[in-house]
């Protein structure tokens, strides 16, 4: 399978639906399993790391008018520009995030909160100096969004893991980033979210990451190298 499909999507697979949001994967047959989300907030709908697809606007309209498009990783430009332009909104990124502005043909707004009135606290991450990312967490409903460090996608977990740590971080898992967080749901930039016993799944992923590193290395090294090379064009 391709790492990331660059051709326009012909449809999408809906994932992660709950009362205040929805997720989708526009190219289910790619190894990278790029996931996008829309979250309802007091000021409208926030579209996160979107990969565009025919019919997706009808899904967004279920939750209200689009308030903005958000990019949470310096390698997630994806279709943020076209989606923002179509809805006449800006693309929101953290003030410290590079790469995105030069890859998006739409107005850019640099904003510490990134998600406007949605009520998220943002944690800045720059693992291994490979990229810059923002991890939002909303304590009021336990929603955690992780663009890259963790994933349920096929290139991350091993064995009975429901969540896998990024291969390059397994020897030194990012426990401090998630310390004290007890999510009810975890949304990922790659793969379907985790909605059942999310805190337990997160704890298991972090506590067992180093021990399961050799197994993950054997299983996922080839795929991760291909995805890393492909991500340089994101």
C-alpha cells in the first residue's frame, strides 16, 4: 500500500463519531491512515488536520458553521488550505510552528489557543527535532488529541496494544507530556480514536513502550521509514 495517497479522494470512511464531533479517513487504503476531525464548539465547528473528500461538507454542516481550520503538526498541511478557502476561514496554527505557512494557500492565523473557543489546553512538543506538534486536551470532557506521537494505526501498536508510541520514541516514551491526563477519548492524526477505557490504553502504551520496542522495530521499521520519507512532502 502507498504511504500517503496524493490523488484526490473519491470518498471517505467515517470514524470517531460522538455528540460533539466526528472523524474521517479519506484514504483508508494508505499505510499512513491520515485521520481528520471536526469538533463542535461555542463559536462554531473546528476542522482539524483535514484531508478533503467529496461529501465531507455535509458532515461538517451537521455540527454547524466552520469557525476555522486547525493544523496540529508541522507535517499536517494536508488539505487545510482548500478546506479553509471553501469555508472562507483562516488556517490556525501555533505561533511557534514552522513549515505550514509556506504550504497552505489560505490566510494563516497564529494563535496560542489554536482551537478558539473550544476550551482546550495546548501542549507544545518537538520530539527528536523532527517536527513541531501541538497536543490539545480538554479536561471538561476528557478529549485528548494527539497528531503524531501516539496512534492506533497499523504502523504503531504491537501485540495487544490498542495504542502504540511512535517508533523512534519507544526507547524514551513521552510520559511527562501525558502526566496527570485521564482522557475519556483519544483522537489521533493517524488511525481511529480510542473511546473505551482510554486512560488505561494510554497508560499501557506509555508503560510498555520501551519493553516492546524490539518487537515494534522488527514489525514496523520498514513501514515507518517509508512514512517518514513521504511525510517530508506533507
